[in-house]
C-alpha cells in the first residue's frame, strides 16, 4: 500500500499492511522474526546501526501517534475513541523489540492474521485522516528524496574539499550525515525528521561564531545558505516550515 499522507498514523498503518503483504503465509510469519521482517522491508541489516535505528523509530510510532492525536483531536472523547486500539499497537511493538515471530506480533492486534481487517489498522486510518485535516502533508516523492540526497552529498563534498578548521568540518559532516540518515528513514520519520536535522545543522553553526566567520572567509557560507534555501524549497509544507531556513539563516548573517 503506497504511503500518501505524511503523519505517524499513516506511516504505522502502511508499515503494518506492507509487512502483512510481504509475508502472506502463516508458516513464513512463524519462521521470520518481526525484527528481521521490518529491517528487510526497509532495506537495512538487522544488526547494523541503521537496523537498530529503524527498530527504534518503529517502536516509537505508537507514541508519536498518541502525541499527534493529543495535539489535534477536538476533545477528550474524540481522542479516546481514535486511540482506543493504540494499546494493541504498543503490544505489537513489544513483540517486535523482543524479536518474537512476525506471526506473534500480528496476533497482538489481529487474531487470525487478518491485519488489513483489524480494528487497529482501521483506527490508524481514522487517525491519519484527522491529522491530515489538521496539518496537510504529503509524502516526499522519490525524485524529491533523490534531490535531497544529492544536495546533502554535494555539500559534504564541498565541506571536505574546503580548507576550514577541523572542528568545524567535523561538526558539519556529522550533522550532514545525520541528515542523510533521516532521508533514508523518511518512511518512519517523515519529512519532519529531515527538517529537524536541517535545523540542527544551521543551529550548530549559530553557536560557533568563529566557525561562521571562517566559512564566510572561504565563501562556503554563501554555499550553505543557497543549500538551505534549496532544501527548504523541497521540504516546505506550510508557513511554519517555510520559515525555518529563513529564520536560521538570518542568525548566520
């Protein structure tokens, strides 16, 4: 099922449905652990740092849903109704983190394995609609993700090739690498995770005025400003997000 809306309820719903479709046979679900199934679906090695991060992001999704609905549900009754089956999602995440079979993870919320017909998947779809109405946001396209990867990689190459202080270089490269990782995990963290890393990159520079001065003297600061503008053009999903780059870049003037 293609992911259309960029919110935690949609991401969790589609993840569960895709796991169900990818492992359609009960025997296979018994043989593969939920941990391995999630990592395989998202293209990471289970025991790698990326795999561990994917599992952490997945396990956090039910709490992300609860926080988002708590912020946008119109009243307590609506919130409680929307989140009625969320404890089942938490149980599923416990099975995942304990490396239990995928079959056992599904059994926590879909007895008989009918994931697509479960109350949890239905309620996640309802949560997604509420969140989409409150804060419309679509998923980044493959072309947009490729463009983000290219922009981040190109800036990393420029940072490496420019003669600047080692500490400043390492600071930038570290944050840019985290941005690349956020792009890779966009299916779990959405564009918000990438926006947070963009904020972190520029925010780290604002706390290093001596580094900003050096970047200005080498001409790299202007490239970083243009880079931030280009990323914002891709990531902008409303006035608040659109102002992110403008706000932080003013701090570098």
